[in-house]
C-alpha cells in the first residue's frame, strides 16, 4: 500500500546552495575524491555534458534523456544534443520536437541528408557517400568545439547512444572523429542490443561487436538488451532516468559526484560493463504539507507518513543492492558481486526539507543494520526531484531507487554471447581454438581434421 504524503512536484530549478547537513555515514569516498577532481557546487558547475546519438534508436533515447534532465532540473548541464541520422524524415521530426520542447538551441543536426529512409539496416550502405558524409561530420565536430570554446570549457562527458542497425559502422567512425578532437573528455557509450533477428544477424555478418571493442576500447559501457525488456518504452525510460538521476543527486549533494566522475570511478576500478537497475516507489498524495519540517510544524499523521517513506526507501536500497533480486533490470548480464562498486541514487518527489529528513532517517537505519558490511562498495545519494514518470501517474507520484554497478571485462555478457552464437559459447570457443591452432602450427601438425574411416558397411 503506497504511503500517503503530499509531494511538491514544482521543485526549484536550481538550489541556492548545498544543504548544511553532511551525508556523514554512507556517502563515503566520493568519485570526485577518488579521481582527484573538484566536484564543484551548484553555483560552480564543471564542464557540461554532450549527448551524441547515431541512428534512429539512439536519437529517441537521447531525446528522452534530455527530457528527463529537464524534468529533474538539470537542463543547464547539457551543452549540446548532437544527432546524426541520414534519415531525412527522422531529422525533420527531431527539429519539430526540439522546437516544441525548447531544445532547438542545443541541437546539432546533419545538413547532408541523402536518403529519406536512412540506410535500411545495411551498415556498409554509407560508403558510396562517405566523402560528403565525412565532410558533414567534420562540420558537426567543429560546431561542438565552437560551443565548448563559447562557454570556456570542454565537455566533461560525452554520452554516446549507439546501436547495431544501418548506422552502426558509421557511429564508430564518428566516435573516432569526436575522440580525436576531445582527447581529455570522458565517454560513456550506451549500446542497445537488438531484439530483431535481422539486426542480430548484422552483428554476426559484419563482425560489428569486434569493431566496437577495437574502437571503444576498455571504456566502461552500458548495454541494454531489448529482448529481455517487457516494454521497450519502459526500458528507454529507465535508462534515461537512471543516468539523469546521477546528475540530480549531484545538484542536491555535490559530494555524490557527477556522471562523468562516476564513470571515471568505474574506469579506475577496471569495470568494463555497467548495469543499470531501478525500483519504483509509488506514493499517494495526501493533504497539504506546506509547513516546514525545520519549524516542527508537521502534523502527527504527516510525520508518521515520512517515517514510513524512509522505511520503504531503506528496504528498496537493501533489495536493489543484493546480487539477486526481483527488481526490473535494464542491464543485461548476471548480477554484479556483492562487494563490487555500486552507486545507488534515490529520487523522491517531495520538498527538499522533507527529503533531508528522510535521508537522515535512512542513513541511521542503514548504519544500525550494518549495510556497508555485506556491501562495502555501495554508496547512496538522495535528491528531491519529481521524475514525472511512473506506471500510474494519475493516482500516484513515484520515487525511484536506481543502481549503477560495474563488472569486469570477462566473462562476456550472456545477452551478447547469445547474439554472437545461439548457444552462447561462440566467443569462448573461438579463443580456445585460436590458441590450439597456434600450438598445432608450432608443432608442425596439420590443422585439417583427420578423415573418418569407413567401416565395412560404408558407415
């Protein structure tokens, strides 16, 4: 049963300053301290974020992420929304949507649009027009650099929304152009593993994953699997909201670190893959709670409701931190180890003063229950923010508990091995055979299989 509490959805767009109460117990060492980087403060933000999307799926995810950043009061963190899609229809729709939502000033789109329907899922279809396409890509990168010089700071983070359709190979070429121009910028690739058989076949036929590995390198990347998602729309919502939640918590608590600093922390911990998981907490609106907690003017009913909210958040943190749980997973691989690095972000649709009180209550409960014992790598942050999204927005306001966790390079994610080979073992088998073939060649033996002798019956 959802707890009754009056949420205040109209939260301030920017905070006058960080709350005085320090997050003493469970923030621990922030990503900024780990990387030796000043996290800044709400009135002194570090270099902003660039969203770079390639292809129609990436474009949709980038637009959704921008809307979530706006809803959570982090729109000022976006420097540019760079979109590359050779589909003229998609670019026209993007322009219309950007103009309606006020994001037109941030948009950078291609000028060379040779096709009305894109590359039709053919990764090599762009080669006949590569000269004009590369010239347009250079113009886009020049515009990104011009905007960076205009604000006096290079991007802190470039989120890359990539896929495996007709723009897959072109996306890797664009990444190389951008990386050469911004060598000090942190990248966060977000790949979308397809659910369609034709796109899965593309990955195998064109060896797109090996190409992605060679281009992206060991940069921590987030992969989502469309096949495991019950709803593609809900999956994209969770990915966009989860990444935006990191920035929202930074605005509420600067010591929690920005998304770029969090990605850098995972890189320092040698985490190759990132998983993103989320739990939804529905809260039913109660009577008005305009009075401040600090003045002690809250009614007994509302005070009890806040205690219940803290209890529900604490339980969600325990549940989502566990390696095995029942929450909806937007990641794609086996659960990360319990002692691995985890960053948990709690978005609550209440006034900042209420969230501060709930935060203190949750911190005290987690300390008494020795939360950092089984999960020493977990860090928790809070934010007063209304995501304006949930399964039933008509009746409830939703809080969200999001978790970013890292995994090492090996083994490959099961969803990926499923695509590379139907039985999920092609990658490992190829590596073993490669080493075995080397040994056989060094011993001077033939790699051909011995012919099977036929028996008297010809079998």
